[in-house]
């Protein structure tokens, strides 16, 4: 019954998009900062309230067209950063088996097995060769 209610309620509404996710993460950060005593903590507590209201307003907004355009703009502006973060996650998860190099010509991320000593690395994208220690 609650599920049905939520489903009906969320029909035609924006929902929890990437901007809402960012606002939610900032809420948690400011919530922790608000624990600091004094004026700074108080201001952070106020920001938490604003962010909570903003997040819910955004999730429940019925102007889906405008919200999705804002979301698209946000995703476009953070595309490079999110790509770097993704690269970092991939590198980190495979750090024991592989060493990673960036091609000096085309900046492609290249993966080489570890423990092969000094080798010539050939870029899979542009064919450039450069030395590297694995
Ligand atoms: Zn290359």
C-alpha cells in the first residue's frame, strides 16, 4: 500500500536525479561540519536545512523538463571529473595485477601487466611507442 502510494505520488515528478544526489552528499558534509561549535557550525546547520528543502523540492518537482535540463547541464559540466574518477577507480581495483600508463601523444590510459621489467609500450589507439618500467 505504501509502495502504491509512493508510486502514484512520484508519477510525473522529477525523482532522485544526479543533482539531487550531489545536494544530498553536500547535506551530509554540512551536517558533519555543523557539529563544530560556534557560529561556523550554526551557519552549516542552516545550510543543511536549506539543502534538505532544496533536495525534496527537486525530487518532488513537477517541472520535469526544466529539472532534467538542469541535470543534463550538471552532468555535462562534471563529465571530465567523473571520467577521471572512474579511471581512478579502475586503476585502483587492478593496481596489483597491472600498471597504468598514459600515452604521451594521445593521453589514452594504457594497462600493462606488472613484473615485466623495462619494456617498450605501444599505444593501442595511436601506435606511439614509449619506454616504461612495470
Ligand atoms: Zn596514444
